[in-house]
C-alpha cells in the first residue's frame, strides 16, 4: 500500500523519546509501530461498535417481548429448568444426582 499521507502530532518529549527507544529496541521503524497501533485501534473501535449494535438489538428484542407479554416469572423458569436438569440426569444414568 503506498504511503502518501503525512501524520503530524504533538506530544511530550519524554513520551517521544521513550517510544523511539522502544521502537529501536524492537528493531522496527517508529512509523511501522505507529501504523500497527493505528490498525489495532481501528479494529478495537470496529469491534466495540459491532458489540454495541448486537447488545442494542438484544435489548430491543427483550423490550419488545416484555411489551407483548412474552415473559416468564422467576418461579416458572426455575420449575422448567429443574425438570430439564432432572431429565438430563436421568439420561446420564443418574450420575451426579
């Protein structure tokens, strides 16, 4: 990929010096390390947006289910899953009963 853009930023001299020393110690040009950091940041931001959208959709679905009356009480859920656990134990031959 051709590198035609220039990125200029201001930072503390101590931070710049420490960064340049670490880049040199890793035997890589500072610009390569900065590009890596930028790519990682972009990917983390993309993943965060995707997760937020996923979570928002889950919440919207749950709210719609509640609004339409598709809810179960805690007691109902406990009864159902107690029966499921019993059935699974029976299938497994009563192990860990």
